[in-house]
């Protein structure tokens, strides 16, 4: 017998020998293997694409199963609609919310962590009525992190074995997660052994099949029952229209009632026999139109015999006046009108039973069959929808559809009243006193993962950024980025991805020291050109449940302070430039208020002298970077209580960090200043090696907080470090020297020109600074500047400017620290 063991086909094996090895394999793999969710969905997405693009792939197996060529092609297309990355992400999001294995704090106010844990080993006992059912069942097990043992029905084993081989060839990491054991249901001892390996078993089939599995397992083994179900239609008099009838006929004919969601009985809201017969005649007329449009599938001799015998019995009852029978001239469909309202199974293959059922009797008539019912096609008037829906659901129906859409589904749809994925995981909790203070996720105590991109992936520069997946599709939020970087770009994010960013941002603020129970925050981020920051902070604060005032960075600073005082605000959240302006112009009122004790900032850096001023003059106790990120990528880093100004931990949940050299694309040495390159493992972003324009250095010393994620210090924008003649100059260092030596912490701008081949640096400051000795001060404290001037290979000038003379970024209104005119014609 042929088996698939650890994802590999093994031929002509002895069953006993195979099963003796499987138990040890499973123990070993459960202990050592850990596949990433992204690895799983990338492989499934690739398999789905292959099924569509390779016309020959899987066709022999599907044709041997009994599908026509047209049906086989349609089946492969439907497979991609299920296996593609977007569909799987939506399914996981809807059904269990988080991906398996992600351990997160359940609330900022509770030091308890939870996660979805796979059951472990998941068995799949599948029926024969769907060619791809065995594999699709295992996909649900795989995306919840389980090892899968599949016992397919005999006629589907070649299909599932082929698909398992393909997925394991695409991604070898998935091999330990797959076993296919096509054992006969008669091999009970072997099956008992297989089932003893399983923590849960998904059983697809009849009550007999489910009971058979239950008889072979211990009471502690979880059985997930996906049994046969009966579906119906319910029509009121107002719901009888030509369209509704023909749509219902599509549900009847499209696969000859072979699906659990196909209608077998049509109930009509009446207790009058003549009205019931009249309805059946209209349904017959609709079937005459619709049935010829769909090819009748092959009917087995056993099914043909059942249809014949049931039809003869119905005709005999008709003679007695107990029933009414409608049969098409070529016997391709038939309607049996039955005057009782009991739930009765149809012999299928376009055999419809029509029965009376007044709405008052729905619950008492159908409830006894609640464990067998699934879908109902409801056709009624708007005035009846609430009442009838309520009655049908109370009776046990789990799915209400329009006629014509009974066989349709959507990603993440409940199955037989439950979310399927929730059956394949368990919710576990973790509580420990050794975890770092204010930790939100176990990703904070893990090291940076392997590269999420292939070797040779080029660096993506900001000017080349685009988002090819977005083409005016619905469901996106468009965030404008640019600021000090010049020309804006738009970063489209799906709402679910944006929600992840907001949650991560809220977590970052909590880690940095925000107290959701006590603090009152004012959001002072810009809501104009830089609206992405304002929205993100608003949503992050909302996630934490903290009281907030979404004020935005308005020019009327008197009104801002009025709102601060009137609402007892103690936390300001905004950009340093705006916040410094607020404290500069409204200093007296804020000193008198004396209740601002925390500042969280993003988008720019606070310089040490500004931090010192705010703490000494205004009594601010905590000044922290709330989050480091960008519109294109979301949250990149966060600060813990031990992070100094501009230091951050990497958000290892979804980001991978590289720091590369200033003048080439090689990795920077430990502690060396370099360019920040970020890759995002967020499934729908697909942004790898993105140069966001910032400079940083890795901090090699362990953080006192205990977190193990990479830690880095931001050192300004890439343009803040520039070549001046032969030397590299850091604009931040110039600003620090001016504060330390002259006490200056006002506006600063460096303009670079090249006149007659000689580099020229002009340092612009406001009118409060006496510029007489500034060049001498800089030469004394910055060796590289002194070397250039002394060697006469560069010129330096300092000038006072009015506020309106400083050059601002095109979008956002920030003063550009470095304006490089050497290679562009900038006015």
C-alpha cells in the first residue's frame, strides 16, 4: 500500500511497519518543528496559483475521480479562491482573530497572556462526495498549526496524495505536517492505532461514519463532527416570484442536490392543499426552464433504483389522494407534493419534495430535526423577514440564504453553526512574574527572526516606492507620506492591516509608560498633510481605552491650552516641533497649570537640550518616543522604560531590521551609524528591504528591561549626515554644539551649495543668537569642519534669519534641517 509519511510518498509499504514509526515521528516533530504562519500561506497561495496556471496539473486525478473536464477546470479555479493568501488571511481573521502561536497580553490592565495553541495532531476522516474535501480539511488543520493525518475516502486518495506531495515540494518545511494513510474502514485495528495518535479528529460523513470513529477512540479525543445535513427552502405567498422560483431551481440543479446546502424540501406557508399544488405547479414550470441549462451528472445504479422505487410509491399514494406527483417528460426532474409537514429526505438528483408549513408551526415542526438541518433559502416580503428568520434560527437552521445562492459561501463563513478553525485550536493562558514590565507580546522576548525575503532582493528606495496591489480597490485607507522627505507618496493599507498597526501603536505607548486607567491624553498630531499620524494615534489611544481629546495641531494655541486646563489633561502626544512651539508661546499658562507630566512624541526627534528644558522648567517627568514607524510600514519600533531618547526596540511581530553602511549596501559594523532598511512580514504589504531615509546604530548592550529584541538608536534622517568636501558631517552634532557652547536651541537649517567647484555650507539660525563667534566655536568642537576650512577645500557661513525665511518641507510644514542644493536647481 502507498502512504505519505512526513510529506513524502512511500510505495508498497507494510501498514504495521509504517504505523510503528509514525508515533515516534509525531513526538519528534511536535517537539522540534515550528512552522511560521507566513510560510504556510505563501506555500498554499503558490499551490493555488499552480493549479490555475498549469492546465494539466491534477487533471488526470480529477477525471479519474469522475469529474468532466469542465467540472475539473472549475474545481481547480475554486481551489485557488480558497487557497490564495488573501482568502486565508481573511478566514483566520474572522474565525479566530489571531494567528496560532502568537502570545499576547489580554489587557493592558491584566498581566496575563493568552494564545491560540494547535490541538497538536489532527486526524481527518473524509467522505467521498467532494474531490478536494480531504485536502481542504487538512488546510484548515495546517493554518492552525496542526500536524495532519488524512484518511481519505477510497475514490479521493489519489487527489489528496498528489496535492500533499505538491505542497511539500513547494515548501519542505511543511513535510512534517502531513501524513496520508488511505486505510480501509474495515482495517479497524490499524485505524485504532492511527486515531490514538490524534488529539482531535475531523469526521466528514454520515452518522454511521461518525459513530464508527467514536467507537475506536478514547473519550478524551476531541471529535469534530461535520455530518451530513439537510437543507430546505421556505416560501411565503409574497415570496413567490418568477425570479425566486428560477433561482431556487438553480440551487436544485447546479450539482444535482449533492451538497449538504442543496434544497431537498420546499416548504410553502399555507395549510390549503390547492394553494400548495398551485405553488408546486409554478415550481415545476421554473424547473422546466432551468433544468435543461445544467448537465445531469452520472447517477449510480443504487441511486437510480432508489429514485424509481420512491417515485412508484409516491404515485401509489397519489392514486389514494394523499399526494401529488409531477414528473418531467424525460424524467430529468420530479416534484412530490406531500400534505404533511414532517422533514423528509429526498432521493436527490433533482427530486424535490413540496410540503405545507404555516409560520406558526415552524419551530415545533422543525426543531426535532435540529441536529440535521443546515441551510434554508428564504423567500418572503420585507415585513416578514425578522419574524421568519427568528423562527427558523430557533428551529435549528444555521444558515439563511437567498434562493439561488444556497451553494455559495464566503471566506470565514461559519460551518454548521461554528467557526471551523476554532475547533482545531485551544485557548491557553500564561502568567509569570519573570516577564518584563509592561510586556505586551512574547515577540518582545525573542530575537530577530530569519530574513523574510529571498537572497538578492534589492533595496527599495523611497522614490521607487509603489503599491502594485492597490488599484482603486475598496477596503483601503490611503495614508500620505512625505513630510521632510519632499514629494509625497501614498501608502494604501487594508483596514485590517491598519488595525494591526493601531494595536501595535497602543501597545508601544503602554510599554513607554502610558497609564490607561489614570491618564488623560491630548492628541496634537497634524491632521492635514500628515493625517496618517493623527489617525494612528487616535486609534491607538482608543485601543488602550484611555481618555483622549483629538485636538490636532491647530494654530490657535490659546484654545489648545484652554482645552488642556478645562479637561485636566496630563499627557500630550504630538510632534516635537509643535510641542516646543506650544511650550514656548504658552509657557506661563502651562507653568501655572503644572499638570502636564508626560509627553509622547513621534515624527521627529527631541534633542537633549529640549528634553532638559521641558523637565526643568515645566516639570515634565516622562518624555518618550511613543512609537517609531512610517505610513508605508506601520509600527517599526517602541521604547521601554530604560530606552534613552531616540532609542527603540524593534517590533519583531512583523518587522525585520538591517542597518547598512552610509556609502555602500554592505551591513554596518556593530555600533556603526548606517542607513535603516526595514522589511515587513505583514502578509498583505509585501514590502522588503525598504530604505525609509533614517539613520541609526545598533545597540549591542542588553537592555535592562529584559527584552531580547534588537535595540537601535535613531540618529536623524539620511540627509542629516552629509559630505562636506572630503568629510562626513552630522547636522545633529552641529545643533548639539550650538546648545552646549552657546545655549542655543532655536531653529536651525543647513544649506549646502557648491560655488565655482568649492563646497559651501550656510548655517541659518534665528535672530536670538549672536553669530559673531559661531564659526570659531564649531571649528573648535568639530574636527571634521575645522579640517575642511583649514585645508581651504570648503567655505562656511552663518546668518540670522526671520522665521518665515526658513525653508519648509513641501508637505507638513516642518523646517528642513538640511537643504542640499549641490545637485539640484532648488529655489
